[in-house]
C-alpha cells in the first residue's frame, strides 16, 4: 500500500446535515420528549414523538446505549418516512459495576416508578457498604442517534460524572435526577430548572449528559434557522 493510499484510507467521511425541518423524536417518554423539544427549538425544527404518531416501540435488544439509540431511531425513521432522533440514556453506578446502565428504565418497572428505582439503588449501595461520597460515584450517559429513512445514521455520546445523594433532592427533571449531584454543583439535577440542566450556550452551560451529546450532534448535523 502506498503512502497516498494510507492517507486516503484514514480520511473521515463528512457528517450528513439535516435538511428537513420536520423530525420524529423516537420516544414515548414525556420527560425526554420535553427536553429534546427544548434542545431542538433553536434550530427551527418541528418535532412529533413516536408516541404521538402511535409508532410501535421496538425491542431494545442492543448491548450498549449507542446500539439501543440506533434501534429506536431507525425504527421510527422507517415507520414515519422522516428523519428520526433518538436518545438512549441511563445511570451507571460504579459501586454496582455500572448498573442499572442500559436497564435504567426497566429498574423503574412498567409503571415507571423512579422513586422505587432510586430506593433500589440506595439499598444496593448500602448492602455493599457504599456510604461515603467517594464510594457513590456515578455517571449519566446519553447516546443520541439521528437516522434517515434510507438507513443512514449519525451517532453521538456524552457523559456527566457525579455523586449519588440520599435522600433524593428536588422534584424537577425526571428519572434518577433527584439523587444525582453533578460534579462541581451544589444542587442535584432534580433541583435545577430545565435551562440550568440542559440549556445550551450562550444562555446555559450544556451541563447534562443529553445536552453535551446534543451539542456534538448539532455541530455536525444541524443548522440554526
């Protein structure tokens, strides 16, 4: 192989830009839907959710957040014949070997009882002696996928590190937000306003895992309108 062939083989392909102003948000989760709509608003994109379109939820059979985000985005794009945007996210607790991880929603059960899910995490942390802040480290992970009906996908991932507190604090946000204290902050995600948690620069700091992943996606694929 020649030097020119080597250099050509390492040239990355450009990201595909989203040309449509209509998008499907591949979620049936009202909390995620609200955050995603707020993130998309500056880009002039009109979005409907998979739930509003009565799309069937696909089996999330992936082994990673990225795989599950891709499954959801591709299924919605094919069904709606529109570009689709999906998030797969969750809480990975170090002392629990990364659990609940990709099963974060399942820990809340069919009724999406995250109060019960947080109690379950706390019980398991205490069972393994994780009572000090240094033993209660965790990460929120967000994998985003933008998929087109022709099968093309763009994938992005980001994380935010923090410590789990007990009892939970705050009633804002959703999921595990009330027990997650991000590094460098004095309040949990459950105590923050939506703009504080995932507001984008210059108005916000892009603090949350979903906002950080979205900033990568927006830079690569979106244009402000």
